[in-house]
C-alpha cells in the first residue's frame, strides 16, 4: 500500500525557508552578487512546483528537499556563468578595455590558484565543474563517496577563495617606489 503524501503548508514553507535559502545562495556566490534574490525565488518556485507535482514523497524532511534544490541551482548558476560567450564589440571603449585587462588578470590568478591546488582537489574540480559530471559520477570515477566529492569541492573552493583574496590584496597594495 503506497504511503500517503504529507500535507504541506506551502506559505509556511516559503516564509520559513526564504531567508535560509537566500543566506545559502549569498554565501556560495558572494555577498555582493545581485542575482541572489532571483535565484532564491527560482528555488522557491521550483520547490512549490515539485511539491504540487508530487515529486516530494515525504521520504525526507522538506528542508532536505529544498536544500538539494538550492545546491543544484547554485551549481547550475556557476556553470552558466563560467561558460564564456564570444563577444565582438563594435567599438573599443577604454573602460571596456580596462575591464577586459582586469578580467584577464583575475583569470590568470585563478588559473595559477587552480594549478597550485593539491591533485585531489584539482581533479575533483575538473570532473565536477568543467566536465559537468554529477556528484555520483565524480565519486565513481575517483573511487570515493559522493559525500567526499562534496567535501573536496567545498575545500577546493575555500582554498581558491583564499588564494584569490591573497592575489587581490597583493594587487591592491601600493608598490614601494
């Protein structure tokens, strides 16, 4: 006999989880990222649609269900933003050229930071972000558990943030003349 679907007060779920989702997204993408509110609304809309469609069976808590949707949306957002679309500006603006140079500098710093990571972190980032493998596929490929994949991705990102902060600090420090 199938288990009855749990009754969920969606208004209460939205009211309770909106600040939690917003915090998670802002923490993952950066506190100044202007897209955090849109992503929060997307996660809540997805949650409501999935609950109404019966995809939430009640095997876990609703918070776990929402957390999974949030994490997947964050990864999708990062993947979307990391794909570089070719652009050919009609006119070269000085400020655009300056922005491009700064972006190239950040890209060089990031490339150096990734290259400096220990191999186990570099490999998990390559499989998970650049080859867009799922957590389970990455775990299978590396012979580790999906939880260890998440852990390595988390620590790799922390190491990269630390390295990029150091690079930004050295860039903004006045050089002695």
